[in-house]
C-alpha cells in the first residue's frame, strides 16, 4: 500500500486530500495543529494522526519520524493574509514566509520522498493586497520546478478562491469566479499526482491567465488592475 503524509490535514484542502487518498487506497499520515479534528479524520481514513506545530523543532522531529519512508508528501498547510502591504506587522510577514514556504522546504529536505505535491494558489502570479502571500506561493512553484531536476516527481495545484478558513471573516462577493469547494481542489490534485502532471489549475481556465502572465506580463497586470 502506498503511503502519504498530508500537512494541514485538520481542515480544508488538506482534509479533503487525505480523504481522497484514503479512498484511493493510500495509507495516510495526517498532521496539523487541531488534535480533535485530526483524530476524527484518522477514524474516517484509518490513518495516523500526528498533532504537531511544524514551526517548532519538536513538532518537526515528531512528524518526520512518523512519516519516514512515505512515497508522497502533500504540502497543504499554510495561512493567508490580505490587505495593504504597509499594514502588515513584521511578525505577520515572518509567519507567512515560515508557514507557507520555509516549512515545506525544510520538511521536504528532511524526508526527500519520490513524490511531492504542493497546494499553491493562482495568487502566485501576483495578486493585489496579497503581496507576501503571493510571494510564498510563487516560491513554492519555483521550488517544485527545481526539485524535478533531481528526479523528484512534483505536482503543484493552483486553485482560485476556495471555501476554507482563509476566507473566514472575509467577504467574498464575486459572482465570477465562483468560490470552489475543497473537495474539487483535492480531486484535481490527486488526479494530477497520479498522472505525474507538474501543474494543475483549478478551475482549468485559470491556466489561460497564467499563460498570459508569462507571455505578456505588462498586459496581464493592466487587466488585473482593472478587473481584480
């Protein structure tokens, strides 16, 4: 039976991904900070729950010991922040960089599994009022691409707005694009992992925006300023 470690498994995309992997026959190790939710998910998946804070040396050590030898590492843990860049406190900048970028790099380095999957965001192309968050997701994309040179099969998912704790307390009133359910992102990610697909956009039409950003960044940013 294949084995996988899923970070951020307490809720949202991480929990949905763990459920999908379990349904596909994977043995899952689940980590996050919410012990009751992890235990409940472990009961549903038959997996092993490791409640830990990966920003601490002890938490990192316990997760690495529990996940040693897994074939797949899924990085779903992370936090968001939206608002004017100048309104961010220094500790908020540090927290985003650590949880969204440094921890995935350190955990990958400690385990070096043959396959690694990242939950990034379409914000990796640069989103207004999400300066640092966008930078962390772009960093994940570059890290994933670099890992492939050393023979690691990587898959990075770039979803749009997802109904997760990121939007708790924040109003999302756009009619288009519609907010996604975590299960849709999890299904797209796991399917892409099975195919060995390097990147997947959810919904798929977001790949057009990414190509436009790469081909004519000036035009992309003019459109982004107008339409958000």
